[in-house]
């Protein structure tokens, strides 16, 4: 067996591919790595669900990043201020405290408010949807930076900690073949769990419920939907606002579950990677989930290669690649995928087009 | 691609024709009034925010704080009575406005072609890197040759960073809004790598590019206004001529108004889109090069800029017209230049400028608010070209 593997690894060029596969097989099932892949995917999953909700009903939302940033900040500050006023005792699973829960709520409310703004601009007054998203991004960057200096910097000890993770029973991780996958998904906090839950629920609802049928109709052909009595404007509003809930949860995850602190420009453009995940996932929740996992996998791989460099010629080659370029990998992957080098995905036909009852569409 | 192909290439928006005598009033109401009132209204909303912030900075509600903050901002921008402060403030304003003019023209011309260039950040810093690295390599050349070489390489690096999303959009349909943002982050990584690796200059306490020596653009006025400002001055009529007096400019506007119609009329949207994005990158590349050669003189490993996003506001506030862009760039140049003094003297963070920007943009996008507040019946406050940007969001290649 070992001889066969060494023979495969020794083949010029193709051998490198085998080495890579061999490396991934040894590295990915490690609990730390597998956990990290799911963990880093959570904000992307929620961001992408926000994108799916909006674009399936015909509204382009490039403001997801701003919504996430603003929610992360407001959630953090709300939890921090409440924690100073009345420090909460942990109760129940995940080390929940009242300030943390209030923080999540505040983050979600922020996401909802911003999505109402986006909905109003792009649905009611039919302003340009990409400009509307840009406004949200600039406003989120500006307001969080402004308030960060005013509120957080004078009070450096602000914070309410973060949610804990569920410890995985030993029996599960020792299940052969799939045990590590289940373990990676179980060893997470409450917001991460709700992300997985939301993906499944949304996938079923979007393709198996009356609401889902109507949403898709409104996104493909709003005029036809209107003709059969669907209130296009109302449905779009509702869906964009639900999208805001997801963006708010993505933000809350960043400051209340992933870490207990806030930094300027915390999202680092992950809202835009989430948008790419929507496109790669062909506007389906499950697809977007898969794409989000792909991106977090690329990020995790960068860390893994630094910690445990692969042996052999593959390791020599990877060691020569500067670490900054590994950092750019998810963004490069996004461009490559967007350019359609890996299959083409078709957007909802009315994506980005405002609807007016009497106007030509 | 939209099926509702408008057969008339509506590439002649209101501002393209210079208003004849007697129509200035109508032009003012139709074009300039909404942006002006949007700025006014944004400052009013901002003052409410500052008033609330006074609780954090002074401990109680201080009604004078908005006035003091805006006063400090004006003073820092050179709008004051102290003669020394006027000179240095105006110089600072011009120093910030010069790259904003180039950036505004870049975003503006992209809008004319129905493209949204959010990639100014990446194009600017890549241009800066190109100029800094070349400048260090040719630092011993005679000054004119060294400056020309560094400027040329920097500008072309920026152009290349604009060419990529242009080609991707035209050939594969990957929307420039997402690709340019990705390229912004990639540019940061590339600079982090090159400045700590191949182009790391020895003998400094931190990672940076080498000394540019003779490639430095000379200062012509005050403490920091370099001769590079002349490039911004030249660019304005040049872009105006290109857009409104040349065949190429007509094609750019036609593609922006309706790519299908432009193609039926025998134009080639693919090439126009690639050209326009490259030109947009080039303009930001010039801005980045001038910033490095005239001002900072090197690039460090975490080089960044606010010009990329400021330029979007400048272009929209200036209604994508070169003259409007100059006025908007001067306004935001003044705000950025004055914000430092505002933060020092009143404790209101410099990010106030970003907040004001967002509010200005909001009022321009939702000009219905402005029209209701001031009870005016101005004609459309929006921009026709923007429709193409959003329509093309997921419509595939333009061929």
C-alpha cells in the first residue's frame, strides 16, 4: 500500500495532485480543521441566505456586507452596555447570558432596519438598487467607525464575552468515515446551529411551499405574478426584510459568537463573498451553503498549510508561495467562479429590476 | 440582457448639451438643484448626529457643538478669516481634491458606459505600487525621465487593474461590482506580498519600497501641493472632450444607455466596455502614482486609501459630468482636509465625512425626499445610466 502511494506521488506533475488529495484526506478530518471550516462558513451562509431571499424575489442586494458590519457593531455595543449595567449569569446551554441574547436581538433589528431602507429605496421609490446597496455599505462603514471612536475606544473593556460551543460526545467523533463531519457540525455555537437549520428550512420552503412558488414567480416574472393576484411589492418587502434578519444574524455571529470584540471593518468584504456564494450556488439555499463551505475551506487550507506543511515535493512548492497570496485565494476563487469558468448559473429573470404596476418592464 | 431594447440609443442625457442662453434656469433646476440641496440637507442631518454625539464627547447635550465642529472643518479646509490658515487650508483642500477629481472622472466615465467602478481602491493602490517601485528603480535618472517613467508604469498598472474586470464583464458577464471588490482585496494582498518580499527596501525599520530620489514630483505651492495637480487639471477637459466631442465618447454613452441598441447600430460593446474600464483604472492609476511620487514617496505593506469610495460619491454628486465632478471633488476635498482639525478640536471623529457621504448619496438616490422637503418640482434627480448597471447585474456577457 505504502509502495503504491509512493509510486503515485512520484509521477511528475500528476503526482502533485495525488499528494494534494492525500494531504487533504489527512488534514480535513482533523477536529480542529473540520470545525474551523464550518465555523468560518457561518457568516457567509447567513449572508448568502440574505442574498437568496432578496434576489429570488428580484431585488439585488450588494449592501449585505454593510448590513453585517452594522449588525455586528450594534449587537456588540448593545450586549456590552447591558453587560456593564447588569452582568448576566450564564444559564442553559452555550453559556447564554441575557446581554448576549439582547445583543443578538439588537443585531437582528439593525439588519432589519437597514433592509427596510434598502427595500424602500429599491422597491418603493425605485432608486437604483446597486447605488442603494453602496449607500448601505458606505453608511455602515462610516457609522460604525464614527461610533466606534465615540463609544468603544473610551471604554476598551467593553464586551459581553461570546457564546460557547456544544461539546461533542466522544461516541460521535469515533464513528468511522462520517463521525468527523457530524462532530464538526455539532461542535458549534447557537448561531451556527441556526444557520444550518435555516438553510434546510429555506430550501424546503422555497421549492415546496406556496410562499416559495410566489417568491420565485415574483423574481422571474413579476407582471405575470401580479396578474394572478400576487402582491409583488408586499412580497418583495417581506422577503428583503427576512433577508435582513439573516444579515443581522451573520453580524451577530461575528461579534457575539466568533469572538467577543469588534474591530473596524470587521467583515473584510465577506458580504461580497456571500454574494458570490449566491451566484455559485445558483440562487438556492443548499447551493449557497455548499459555496460558503468551499470558501471557508480555501481560507482554512491557508492556515492548515502554515501549521502542518504537507510533506514531499508538494510541501516544497507550497512553501515557496507567499502566504499573502493564500490569503487572496477565496477572492481569486470568487472571480474565477463568477467568470463562469466552472459552469454558468442563470439569475432570476427580474433580478435587479424594479416593478411598477403600470410601467413597461 | 434586457429584452426591452429601446431602439433609440438614448446616449444624450440632459447635461451633454450645454444649455443655451435663457435655459440656465431650467438647467439649474433640473440638474444642479437636487445635488446642492442634498448636500445642504446632509449637513443638517449631520448636525443632529453631532448634537447627539455631544453627550459622549462633553458629557451633556451641547447645542453649540455642531457649529463648532463644522466651523473647525471649514477652518481646516481654509475657509476662515485667518490669512495663514486660509493658505495652508486651501492647499490641503486642493491636495485632497486633486486625486478625487481623477477618481471622480474614473467612476463617472464608467457610469457613462453603464459600468460601476467600485474598484478604485485597488486601482489606486496598484498604481501607487507601480509608481513607487519604478521610482525606486530609476531614482538616479534625471528628474524628468524618472518622473515620466514612474508615472507611466504606475498609471498602466492601474489600467491593468481596471482591464481585468472590464474584460471579465465583456467576455464572461462576471459583474464588475463583485469582481472589482474582489480585486480590491487581492490588491491589498499583492502589495503585502511584494512590499515585504521582492520589493522590500533594506535599511528601514518597517517594510516599505525604496527611496524614489529624482522621481519625486516637485512641490509647487505651499507645503504639500505638488505639480501632479496639473494632471487633474488637464484630465477634466480631456475627459469632457472624449465624452462629448469624440466618436468614442458617443459610443461609450450609447453602450451605457443601451448595449443592445449600440450593437444593432454597429458598435462593439465588448471593446467599449474593456476600453472604458481600462481607462477608469488608468485614471485611478494616475491618481495613485501622483500621490506616491508627489506626496508619500513610498508604499508600505499595508498601504490603503479612502479615495476609491469617496470618488463614487464625487461622481454621483457631480452627476457624472466632468464639471460637476470638479465641484464635488472640491467639496469632499475640503471635508476630508478639514475633518482632521474637527477631530482634534471638538472630538468629533473624522468618520463624520463618511457618514455625511452616505447621507448625501441617500438624498441623491432618494431625491424624492429632497423634493418633498424643499417643495420643488425639479426634474429627474437620478441618473439614466445607472439603470444599465443594475440590469446587467446577472445577465451574462454582453456579446
